[in-house]
C-alpha cells in the first residue's frame, strides 16, 4: 500500500516505521531475484555433479551410472528449488515479527501503558500482538479475519521450516497429521517425498500479505502520532 512518508518522517527518529520502506524494498528485491538465484544454483550443481560422475563412469555399471545421473537431475529440478523457496519464508515472517514487536514497544512507551509488550502472554506471537494492541492499547489492528488466518498459516509454515527444514520424516504421527492438514488448507503448498514444497506463487502472496499488513498498521500509527513531537515542543 502507499505510505504517507511525510507523516512518518515527521515522527521522532525512534519511531520504528521509518525504516519499513527500505527494509521492505530490500526484501522485495531479494525475492525478485530468487528465481535467478535458483536457476544459477541448479546450473552450478549440475555442472559440478555431472563432472564428478563422468570421472567415476568407468568404475560404474551402466544401470548405476544412469541412476546417479537421475539423482542429479532430481536434485536440480526439485530439491534445490525447494530448499531456496522454503528458506524465503523465514525473512518474510521475520520482517513482520520484528516490525510488530518494535511497534508494540514504541506505542506502549508512548502511551505509558501499564503493561509492556513483554508482559502479555499468548500461545503464539500473533495472539500476543492482538492482545497487546487491541486489549491493552485499545488500538484496532487494521486487518481482516481472512488476513489474520493467512498470517496464522504463514507463521505455522515458517516455524515448521525453521525447526525441521520442511521435512516430515520422523515426525510424531499427530504432528505429521497437523502439518498435512495445514498444507491441505493452503494453496501453493504441498508435500512431496515427505518434504514441504512451497510454490513461487505462495512466496509472492506471503510477501504481499506481510507488506500490506505492516504497511497498513504503519500508516495508522503515523496518522495517530504524526506531528505530536513538534506540537508538544511548542514549535
């Protein structure tokens, strides 16, 4: 969404939303070149792996040679792209979590809130944010029910990637069912060979969701607090 930079820049320099523009731009730029990075990595892997295979060809049975060649192709076509794309979930969620936590601390201090953000207990970060802004600070988060649900999916996927690298192997049965149920609800996500696969479309949608939600709250806070520093100082 379009941000009113004049209002944001008129806030005091401790306001965390001032850096949202360039941090979101940097993440967006990284995601735009992700496919190029994937293509380059796959080409380099093929080149190196096929060179090593050719060196060993004389020692291999024909069937073994083609089996190893097939493994190289499978890695280049599926595994390397999978690894790159699931990794993109971590900085996308990281941008959301870091800005929301910073907003919560900044507003809490500004409002002289009786509770700090750290004092709020919730099952997950999203719940903590909702409790603090809407319960303690009485500031409605400008997000729809559908957007909050998508955000919940993103956090669960990010956590699974961060803790298990997207692999379902050796998960307890109840946890495996939970992950597969989540995958079934989210377009652009699948499970192949016991590994989480994230499509390019899902990455684009997740980034847009985070940019929109953080940007919308950033603007709401700017509208609420802009010029207050200058008015209070008598200028």
